C-alpha cells in the first residue's frame, strides 16, 4: 500500500477505536449512575432515550420508571 493510504487507514481505525471506547464509557456511566442519567436527560435527552431502549431490549425493565419516580420526588 502507499504511505498515504496507510495513514488514512490508521486514522480511520483510530477514530473507530475512540468511538467504541467512548460509547462504552458513556453507556457504563449511564448504567451505574442515576444522577448522570438525570444530567443526560436535561442536556441530551435523545441519548438517554437510546440508553433506555437498549436496556429494555436486553430484557431489563423498570430503570426508566425508577428514574422518573426519583426525579419527581426530588422536585417536591
């Protein structure tokens, strides 16, 4: 391969790895921290919706309801 093609390939590979680790970190943080999920609901609600959908598809139900209940109780 030519050097330019190798550099582009390495750049794309590095970007994909950063994306994969970033997605894992974000999912792990949301999965373990309810306060972080509340922050995400205010700043990036569409990302939180993807989290809820993926967790529900895996068979774990009730996280959305627990979050909403806690957030409603903290407002009162």
